[in-house]
C-alpha cells in the first residue's frame, strides 16, 4: 500500500488558496479594492467556488483577520520567541515588519485595514481590534521587562510606548510604499536609538 505524501508536499486546499490570495490582495490593494471576481480569475475557478467556502466577502475578511490573530498567538508562544531576552524579542518583532518590506513593500495587516476600518463588517472590526490589542499587550510586556532589567529604556507607560512603536512601524511601511526602503530603515534606526540604552 502506498503511503500518503507528507503534508508538506500536498498542495494547499482551496480554502487556504483563497485565503492566501485574498491576503495578498488585501495587503497590496486594500480590502475594498478586490472582489470575488478577482479571486476567481486568479485561482481559475468560478465565483461560486469561493462563495462555497466564504458565503460573503464579510466572512472572508473576518476569516483573514482571525487567521492573522491565530498566527500572532502561535508566534508569540514559540520558544524561539518566548525564550529570548527583551531586546531579542523586539528584534523578532522588527523582523516581521522587515519581512513585509521585503515582499514588494507590503504594508502590515493593521495598516492595510485601518484606513478602511469604518467600511469593514463589524465582526472583522472586532477581530482587528483583538489582534491590535493582543499585539500591543505583548509588546508592552516585552518593554516592561526590558526596562525593569535595564535592557531597554523609554519614558511613560509600557502600553503607551508599545502603541507608539507599533503605530510607527505600520506608518514606516506606508512611507516605504511611497518612497523606497530608506525611510523605513531610518525610522527603525530611530526606534532602536530611543529604546536601546
């Protein structure tokens, strides 16, 4: 009897392919700038195939943000992140934003959706708020530990500093999209100057 191929060699299922393509379009164009027709054409399927997995675009958008939230929770719980010192955890976060930059200067999920927030379906808004809150709380904890151990420095509350850092990073990706990578590098360099003793 033949063994089933390893999971890593299997092609993504249709639902995952839809989510992957929609995420790429969202980060490239924004949520309101693509339709099921775009997805169907790119995937070589009928729009009904997309509706089968996601009855409405609201469902698709909510699934996209929920997936990103699951990724965040998994990432921050990985030993390669949790076992790091605060400065290294900060570096790991900066690397995530740098990765966006390396993908044709894509913006982050929060940056892509914030501009359209008022037009997003309520469940999608709720997922985005949860994502932003959890990321901010995680970074605030990293900053608090870093300051307590002398590895990081800043004035004000860790929560306020975390919000500032995340907003700055999202904005830096937006600026890089308009210009090139240089402003992003300058902004991240400035953050390091301000946070590292």
